[in-house]
């Protein structure tokens, strides 16, 4: 630093009541060295995000596809469309739809808020608080609905659920032509419950595409407040893998008969952040876009067509 600049800085520090502090000490406080800056936890830097998904009949998304999915949900804020208690009162549209189902208190509304980047779905610690079928729009245009995805938050089943909710949900699943995929949330800590198996059987009977999402996966991978070491993390990821394999057996025990199931399970969390992103959220977003045909597809550049010369013209025949 030049000698002409130092007196000016000392004057400013003195006017601010900092005359007793030396210029060197202030400069060191204002610009700490890189060695003094706290580093990111080792676990966050080495966490294998690929361990949060299990594919047996699909290909995992590429980093470019995941990035595109994240941007799709962030570029334009989601919009609330409508709430309906009964299927016949729904506001029908032509945009592709995906819906989220799950037991009460499985974290469905919290997950939707994380996916949509906005606290738009009603959350509560009490089960059964979502009493209506709620629709939200992501992306696209209000005029023509092009490149727009409609996401439905459905009432939960099980504890806190009501029989009439199940009746209206089944009507929607059976009759809604715009429905592209149903996402069934399973609590990663508790696995597939009896009520989940019953719903799986109903979904298979009506033959609609569906996919299982493991919510609250951080309860398995990062239990408690302490950051796990490499060995503990590996053991917990192995436990998560066994959970996903058990889900696969419940969803598709016979590899020759998928019953409408999409051949992948995604584990995620609406609360835990890794490398600046919530666990598995972009992977779920990509699955939603792929179901609606809105995912990023790399452009294939075809080679310039080559002129085909007839064989006889090559040798001068036929003239």
C-alpha cells in the first residue's frame, strides 16, 4: 500500500474512534488470510450425491440435466392455481400434471415447498392438515400453458386421513388424462408401511405410471447434529441403499412386470443441505420434468448428408 494512502486511512479510523488501533491490526482484521477462513466440512465436500438414487430400469440424469431442472423451478415463481374437494370441481387444463401422494405427516407439503422454492404448500406438525387437492403451476406461460407443469398436492392417507379423500383421489388417478406420473412418498426411516402397500396395489390395478420418493433421508444419513466421519457416512449410505432395495422389492418384485412403476427410487430431504443444495431435490425435479416430457434433451447434430452416386455412373456405365 502506498505511503500517501496510509495517512488518509489513519485519519478516517481516528474520526471513527479507532485511533488506538494500529493500522496493521485493522488491515489484518479487514482482510483475514485464507488460512484463517473456516473450511467446509469434509463430509460435504466428499459426499457422493449419486448414492441418493437407485436405478434399476432407468438412466440417471446427467449434471447438465440436473442443472436445467433446478433452473426450471427457479426462473419463474410457482403460482397457486386452485383447490378442490371433489374431482368434478377441479379446474381442468391441458398442461401435463404430476401429483404427490403419501401418508399423513410424511413430509409431503414440506417437500413440495422445497421443490417449488417457495412456501406455497400448507405445512403442519399435525397429520391430516392438507384437506383439499391443491394445484400449482411451474414455468410456462399463463396464456398458452406451453412448457408449463402442474403439480398437485393431495391429502394424506393413514393416520389423520379420511375415507372420502381416498375416494376423490382414486377418481382423479383413474380419470385424469393429463396425469403423467404419481409420486408416492415413503418415509425413509420407517420404510414401506401396510397402508403404502395397499395404495401400491390400487395404483397397479389402474395401471398408471408411478414412482417412489424416499422423504426425510437425512434422518438416516445425518442423524443428530454431528457431522459423520467417512466410515460412519459409508455405513449410513449402505443402510440407505438397503432401504431403497427393499422399496424396489415392494414396488417391483418381478423384474419382468413393472406394473406401471418407474425403475428408480430417489432419496431426498427438504431440510438438509449438501454442497449448497438440498439433498436429492434436483433429482426429484428432473424426474417430474421427465414425466411431463419437459426435461433437457441434448441436441443431436447429424452429419452433413453425403451425395450418393449410383454405382453405374461411377464407372461411366449407362451413358
